[in-house]
């Protein structure tokens, strides 16, 4: 009986690891495809660096706080808006983009985790996705998140905020 229990446990563990590896491979493929789709724009992971570039280019900043691998609304925002050709075309000429990610299964360095946690506290973020529009100096102009309607409606929303 003890041998059967050990055998079943071993089979369970092997199958569990196999499924996780498949999930990771699928996720990595998706990330690679997403990177190809947005290759003409740059997403920064450091707000201070983005502010320096925004000042040089005289552009506002779109700062996204995301749980890219677990947050349903973050995934929808990315797929329906931020990783589309329409948004990329708008953003490359009009915005500096920053993404601070809080994944559950994508590895990050301890330094990245600490920085992202510090920014979460600094900006008082309480949920995901949160999108902040900042002026070129890093001052918050507006807070938003997922909005239905696709990239064209999202771009209109951004333009309205930035024109005021």
C-alpha cells in the first residue's frame, strides 16, 4: 500500500510539473508574439528614466501598473488596446510608455520587485490595471484603467485628458 501511495504521488508530481512547463512555454510564446507586435514602441520599466526621456521629447507619460499573467482586466487591456497596431501608432509619436508589472509566475529580479513595490506605494495603487497619465515632469494628470471600446476609444480618452 505504501509503495502504491508513493507511486501515485510520483505520477502526480511528474504530471503537475509537465503541465506547468507547457503553460510556461505557451506563456513565453505569447510574450514573444506580443513583443513582435509592439516592436516599434518602447515600454520602459523605470519611471525616472521615462521622465528624463519625456522631458527631452516633450511628451506625456502613460504609466501602467499591471498583473500581466493573472489579472483578467490587465490582460484584456493589453490585448484589446495597448498591444494593438492602432495604439502603437499613436503612442510612438505621442507618449512615453512605462509598464510596471506585478506577475505571479513570471520571474523578476529582487531589485525589480522592490522598485515596483516602492512605486505601488508612492502612487497609492490599490488595484490592477491602473493607468496613470503623467505630464513630462512626472506629475499625475489622470488615473484610469481598463475601458471597453478598443484602441480608438482609448486613444480618444487619452487625448481628452491631455488636451485639458
